[in-house]
C-alpha cells in the first residue's frame, strides 16, 4: 500500500511497478489497474458491489487477474472490503493500493485488512 499527499508520485510509481511486472513476462491483460479518481468509476464507487463487479467482468472478458492496482482508494468506501474478499477467496491476486487521505485509508486497513499480509516461504 502506498500512502501520500496528492500529486506526490504514487500513480507514477504504480505505473513503473506495472512496467516492471510486464517485463517479467506477465501478460499485461492479467493486470487490472483502476483509478478510482476517474469520473465514471468515481460516480459509482459508493455502491457496495461496484468494484467487485468490475473485477469479475474483467476476468470474464480478458483473463485471470494476477495483479489488481487500485489507485486513489479514498474515493470508494468499499475498497477495503473488496480487497479483503479477494484476498480471502483468490489469494493468487496481488494487490497494489494507493491512497491520499491517509487517516481514512489507515483506518480501513486496520479494521478490514489486519492480519492479511503476503505469505512467504523459506524454500
């Protein structure tokens, strides 16, 4: 999760991460980037199931998502619940999340996502 002030380069960093993922031969179609600051998405972001609907529809039309990038999550009150459900039901999806209003975002992380950290192996 990347937190910081508006216009501080969080989105640019996510674009660079996406570029580096693609360079490892991960198909671009398996990366879903959603900017919750976009007017069309922002207009519907308050609907509880909206983000999940987009994610599910993307998987139907393209291919399995391996990386989900949610940019400016402070615009959706349901982003943390969506990430929690995905983490619990499809652990193969890695999430990259950015937010500008750190107080709101940190509260959601502590309430909804506590204890959900990437699993590592010592192989």
